[in-house]
C-alpha cells in the first residue's frame, strides 16, 4: 500500500500539470466544436454622439460577421446581436476619424467572441445654421403662345442647417415648377432644394420651412384694364365712434389678365382692414386682393386713410330757466318757466347729460326796466352744443322794486330735466 501511494505521489507536480493541460485541451476542443460564425447584416447605431456635430454617413456601416459560442440547441438571428459605435472619444474633433464597434447580445446563452468590422471610418463636421438664404424659382421653357406674370414666392428666404462644409457651399434654394402648355396658372407648394453656384443639389441639409408657395400667372390672351379700388373694411370702431370717411390713394389700379377673366371685373378689392375697437384715425398700406390669374401692373398695394369721429346725435330735454346778470333793484317775471332744448353731441356725452339736471340761461345783464325778449343760451359740457330751443326767446319783464319793499329778488329755480 505504501509502495502504491509512493508511485501515485511520485513526481506529482509534473503529473498535475499534465492533468491540467489535458483538461484545457479537452475544453478547447469542446469550445471549438461549438464556436460558430454568423454571416448577415446587423445594423449599427451611433451612441454618445457629441452635440453640434454632423456624422457622415448618417447611417453607419453594418456589422457583417459575428463569431460566437452557444449551445447546439440555440439558434441565432440578426436580432440576437446589438451593434453600437461609441463616439464619446471624438470630442471636438472634425474630419475623418476612426470609432470602435461593439457587439453585444441580449441572450445570456450566447457569448460573443469577435466581429467584423471592429472599427469604422466616419467624417465628423460642425453643425451650423444659416438664415435668410434666398429662394429662386425655376420654370424651364415657356410654351409657345403663353406669357407669364411676375413670380410670387412665400416665404422669400429660408434657414439652412447641416454640416458646415455643405452649408458653406449653398448659394440659394431652388423651387422647380413647370409651365403647362394648357396655360394653367402655377399655384402650388413646392419642395425646396439647396444648390451651389453651379446649380448642383447639396445633400443632406435641413431646410426650414421645407416648402414654399409659388404663384405665377400664365396668360394666353393678356389684356390690361384700369379699375377703381374698393377698400374692404371689417369690424366696428370702439363704442361711441363711427367711420367718417375712407380715402384710397391711388383710387384706381392697373391690372392685367386674360381677356375672359378681366372683362368680368368691375372693381379691385383690397385685403381686409380691421377697424375693430379703433377710436383714432388710421392710415395703412394694404395689398390688393386680386382673383387668381389677375395681377397688378406696377404697385400691388394702396394707401388707405380711415377717419374716425364720435357718433353724434341730438336729443330734446325739458329744461328749467336761470337768470344771469339780474339786478337787485329790479323784479323779473318770465313768460314761461321751462323750455324744450335740443342738444347735439356724441351719444356717450348725451347719456351723461340725461342723468343730470339741465338748466339753460337767460342773460339779462344790463337790461333796464321793461319787457325784453331774451334768447335762450346754455353752458354745456365740452362736446355738446345747443341746437335749438322752443321757444327760442323768453319774454322777461323787469319792474323796479319799491324802495319800502324788503322782499329779495327771486327768479325761477332749476327744474329736473326730461327727455
């Protein structure tokens, strides 16, 4: 027994190493028998992309080969792998750089051993924007027998965003339209394409807004005609005010269009002018609102002046009388103690007057004893005027006060007003 044990432990380090090597060789053989290669297209995506940069290509190169270990009963597909390209190491670099590719798997039964490619080459550029890039409309040849009116595009400029190397090359933004031989007017939304000075399209770039509305009148029998301008007023002025007058300069407009269209026009409207809540005079420059196919010749707008005034009215009141300038040594008698007066002014001022006691005046200053026909007058608030009184004059009889009389001079007092 001791001899057997001696043989077992004799030179034991070498024997242990041999056992370990055999185990590794067996494991490697088993692993090699289960290592497989997936051939396919695994889409990759960028991660940790720096801000204010543009990466080209925008869609990264895919992973096309993955070596992996999995049990024999596991089947893998494209969805078994996730490929990412980490851009965190780029920083503020621009130009051509290399970025590492990483492949992982959400299946814990699969172990990824390697992949191709392990690095990709990308182009890094600064992200910039440029405002007020002009829009140019191109329409190609005009069919025989047709003439074109002016080209109207809205908006006239756009904003371009993208890689600096591309944005710097942009000369304008092109809107391509076609003139139909049928003579149909161009009135459509057109996609905008950034181009360089040679007219070559530049991509990829973002255009804001991406489209523009292009209008071109197409004539087959163009005629011109001078028509009166009709200002279109909408809304009501502020309470208590009204439109006194509307003046248009120029009062006529020269327009052009096909004979059948222009012959049906009697006047030219303006774009709507809102006067809602307005209480002061206004002068505005407003565009002409022309039917499709009719265009202005010369100015496409007019100046419109709108005069505003308070709404005026008249109202009749029953008013009391008051003597002005009466003497203490005379006694006065009136042929009537009330008159009807007609007051003119804004409705707001008349409403305020109706809520108060109205008294009109008889001025007897300097009149001697005797009978006198004294005109009715009124001291009214600003904005109100005395239009008429009935009767317009009141007979006032002045008599001397007897020396022994101690009675004070009296005159009719004010009476409540009435409508």
